[in-house]
C-alpha cells in the first residue's frame, strides 16, 4: 500500500480498531527469525487476529500451518485456502461432524484431547467415517488448565493405543505453558519455556517407547516462544498475541509497548474538569472488560492513551469504563499535566489484551507508514 | 411458539447464547406495570438486547420510544420501524451527519450533550441542515460520569439558549443514576432514585424558569427504575439490563437470580479431577471478561453454573476462564459435591453482566416453555 493512498483518521467513525501494519510485520518477522534460529516450525495461532489478511502475513505459507481456537475460525480459514490447522481446544463429541465436514473440504484439521473417554469417541467416529482423523494428545505443561500430566505414561499410552486401534491418527502431543503469563522476567520465561520443552519431550518419549508414533511435538505461548533458548525435541511452536502485542504482554516483558500494533481510535465527547476527567466514546464495549494488568506490577486501567500518531500521553489512562463511555484521567499520583483535548479530538488507546479488544470489533482499519487508514481488513467472531 | 416446535438443546453447537422468552416477558411486564403505576412513560434501553425481536417485546409500541447506545443501533432499529429514539451517549461532532441521515429516513432520533461547545456545534449543524435536531441536556445525577451539575443553572441555561437560538430543539434533560450499581439495599436504591428525580426536576426547573422549554424529563437505571417510589416531575424512565437480568444486578438486589433470562450453553470438554475442575468450552470469549461481582458481597467468578433446565448446581461457579476454556469448580469453602458431568455434558452459565455477555454473540437461541430451542433471534454489535 502506498503511503499516499490512506485516509486521515478523522474520516473514521469512532470507536474503531486500528492496526499498524509495519509493527505487525516487524513483530512477525522477529518471531519467525527467533524460531528459525531455534530450528523449529512456526504454527501461528490465529485466535487473536481472526483475519485472513493477518493470517497471510503471519503464516509461513498461504496453506499454513496455523492454529485456531474455534471451528468457526477453522471454517473461515479453510475457505481462505489454509490447509493445515490444529483446533487447539479439547474436542467435544458433538463437534466431530463439523470437523469432518471441514476435513472433507480438503483441509487437514487436527483435534486435541486429554482423556480416554474422548479418545474412545474420536476413534469410533474415525472408524465409522473412514477418515483417519489426526489427533494430538494435550499434555499439561504447568497446571494451567487442561492436559494429561507429562509423567502419566499409562494414560498417554492408553489414549494413544485407543486412537490408533480405532482408526484415528496419533499425530503427537501439544502443550501450552499458560502459567508463563504470570511471569515478568526473561530468565523466568526461559525457565518456563524449558519446563514446557521437558514436559513435551517426556510425553513424546512415553508414546514412542510404547511403540506409538509421535511425529509432532507442539508447544507455545507468546512469552515462552519469545524467550525459549533451546527447543531440542520440539517440532513446532504456536503463538498468536505477539503479532499485535498488548499492555498485558508488555507487563510480562514478552513485547515492548512501542511494538504494540493494535489500538482503539476514540473521540472526546465531554469533560468533568473539576475531577480531571476527559470522557471519550470508547467504553468497555470497544476496549473489552479485560483488566489483566490489574494483577501486574503496573496497572494500566482499561488502556494507555496515545495521541493520533500513537505516542502515549504521559500517565494518561482509561481509568474507568462504562459500556460506551471511557473516562481518561492521569495515573494516580502522577505529576503530569492533563492534555488539552477538546470535544471532537481523537485519541488512540492501547489495549490490555489484544485478543479481547479485537473480539469487540468486526474489522481492522489498517494504518500505512504515514499513519493513515489505508485499508479495511475484515475479521470474524463467534463459534 | 408452540412448545412442541422446539429443538432439544443438544442439537445446538456450543458455546451459544440462550434466552428464556417467558422470563424475558415476565421481566418486561413487571417493569411496565411498576412504571405505569408511577405514571411515567417507559423508554426501554436497547443496548443490552440489540435485537429487534427483543425490542418489540420490550417497547410499548412498535415505533418506540426507545433508547440506544450507538448509531449502529439507531440505524438498525430505524430500519426495523422504530421511530422515536434517544442516542444516549454525548454527541461527537463527526457523528452528526450520520444522525442527520437517520432522521432524514423518518426516525425522530434525539441526541444528548453536556457542554456549550457541543451545543454550538449542534446548533450550527441544525441551522445549516435545516433540521431542528432534538437535544436533551445530560445532567449529572450522582457524579457517575457525564453531565452538567443539576444546580449549574448558568451552564444549563447557556446550553439551552444556544440550542434554541441556533435552530435545534431543546427537548429536555436526561440523567442516569449509574452509581446505584454500587448499592444493594432497596431503601438505598429508592434513595438513589429520589436523588435522581430531584436532580432531574431541579435542572428542568432551571430551564423553565429561564423561559426555555423542557417537555422531557428522562431518568433511568435498572436499580432506580425498579425501586423508585415517586416520580413526580419525571416524564419517562429508561432501563435495559432488567429485561435479561444478570448476576451483577442480582447482587444489587434489582433482579432475582431465578428471573435471569440469559445464559450461555456450554459443553464439558475435560476434567482435572485431582483439582476438582471441570473444563468447558465457554471461556471469556463466550462469557465476557466482566468480573463485576468481584466487588460485590458474593463473588460469582465468571458465572453461576446450572443444569440444562437452568437450575443452579449448589456452589458450582466458573472460577477461571481462558479465551475458549472455562474452569468449573466449587465455590471456595463449599461443602457441596461436584456434580458428575462427563465429557459431552451440557451446562448453562448465568452471566455476570448481560450487556457484556450478549455482545460476545450474534444471535439468541430462544427457549420455549419446555426449555427447547424454538427460534433464533439475531442481534447486532459494533458501531
């Protein structure tokens, strides 16, 4: 896109979602270079972007590989030509017919599970359908949510045998070190990445020692992907939120605030001058209710307020939010001056959580190098 | 809808949004009867439902009146025949052309503002467009967010004169007692309603004493609407979330848990039995990130878990949520037994905040009296 093709931001109706294409491209290039250096494949997670335009920038090829968080994403990306996907949420039996329909359309969609009861259902489905559905066993890296314990050899092998005996394909193991989100030190993230790696290799070895196949050993989270130092035994890494970045990930140290590619454009609609409040038309509906930074060292309220060029105002936050109202005020204790922002002025708000903020919108207004709105990229939501 | 026309819930793909039509109708009937008894008109707020089907049940006539929170809602409801609307968020200058287009289509859409600078812009727009745009002055009932202070007669009159001199129509004053959300006692809510009423009447009197018109005196919030005992001097009441109810409003005492009409249907996808966790496929993307009950006497986590018939399991909450994973566990300290919910079992989750949970979805699956899915009602999002 040529710089001159863009529209000025004041032509946009607010609130709306802005995506800085140069930052997105740089974030993707940095992650790809890091993972290439570690000798692993990259399977970007598309749950944050939910956009074919973004996916094509993030994936290493138009056909994938990619990770999705819903079958709606799988259907959408399959229709857009993505051929290699993992649906990264434990499979429910009632979703298998939709999985089969996506696979019948030509996409190699794999599912994950972590119990023998799921394995029995999936194996039966594969046998009846004559489709050797590929399955990864979800392994619990760190107690974060789902997965078989990496040392629970009996369960891993029982699931693996059930799947292969039933006509499904055992494709490997999958882990997500979600507890890394609670860390903020590079060495701690590197240790979490190493723990994720060891858990993955332990589970893969258990399957292989039982004579079962385990071609794929898949790990990932934005912090562990960023800070992993050695991925011996891992075949691929999944990560998604790093593409856009957000204030929460900045709080973990996994991204820099100046690399955050996503923001919400808002307009000043009023003031409560005695209180030092500026009221804008972006409330929690446009920003999301996510307050993840409240648990971090620096609480960013509902977001950091920037000028139209994306430069943060000193200490100016969205300190409170109603459905369609955001209240801008200085960080408590700040000595900064409140900027003079009259009714009609536009600001940009950096999000706490790119996945949550993005999901409140149905399109990205893509910024060119001159900071002008050069394109509209649609995005999907729902299941 | 006949009871026999519905589909069983296990035909639905999860997560999805369920709406109990009988509860919705009862909630609307109760509010209407209460407001009729107080002698005021009802202008339902459609920001929670964002659905023409729901609007037609809630409004007193197919043409309105109604309240909207976005111009997208105004456009959608105008296309559906609603003719009398207030856009209840302070107007930004760049939105006036869209307001004019909606009005040119035949809908009487009014705007609100709380500053002389906005009044000058709106008056100029009205003069140039030859459309006597109706305006309500937003008055601050309780320090919650926007609005002119009710005793600030000079500002109220200056705004009123600017509007009428410029060719706009001064339609009245509008207030929202949002701080009532922090209360939980009927008498405290009644006192907040009385304070809202007094502020409204004070501001209206200031305009009238200056010779300005003030035909509409509009107040509203779900708790103050529910508990108001006298609305002398008020012409209309706005409220929206009461139609569906939610756990936060139950915490304020404004609704009963058994009257909550909205829930999210989810499917069990796994267990971490050693931890007492049941994992479902409804995470914060389906439930929203709203944790409003965390500040109330009873913290409901990300929601109260019910069986498929909508009966709460004792002490079972969504205690944590990732994007597409909800973790069900017993309330801390509970002596209840964890229900036996195998992979594939469905549960219903009552939301913390109906406005936020609804916005994560694009349709309602409407339940008939037999608890079956009898219809799909679309809903909109965005701006």
